[in-house]
C-alpha cells in the first residue's frame, strides 16, 4: 500500500490545511519518500516511514518559510 495525500492528511491532521501545505508539496514528498526509503529495510512499516518522512520535510519547509518571512527560523 502507498500513502496518498488524503491518507497522509487523515493520519496527521496538523497538515490538513491546504493553504499552508499545498497538495503538490505533499505529493512531492510522498514521491520522494518512496524513492529514498529502501523497501527491504523498512519491511511492513514502509508506509509509516514514508508518512514520517513527509511529516519531517513539511515541518522543515514550514520552519524555513517562517525564517524567510522574519519569523523564528530553525
């Protein structure tokens, strides 16, 4: 099973705001997660790992955006 933008947002409601986390951004990180994570290493927790990968990079993007806008950076 592969996570989708909808399933990711359901699992992590903090990322449900499409104005803050647009679908193309979430889709990009989902695609990247499945390219970067090695299925044989992750086994039956690959989707969970992919979800956490996406969450991590969306959070970093948000921190970077806040820093660029004069807010507290990371």
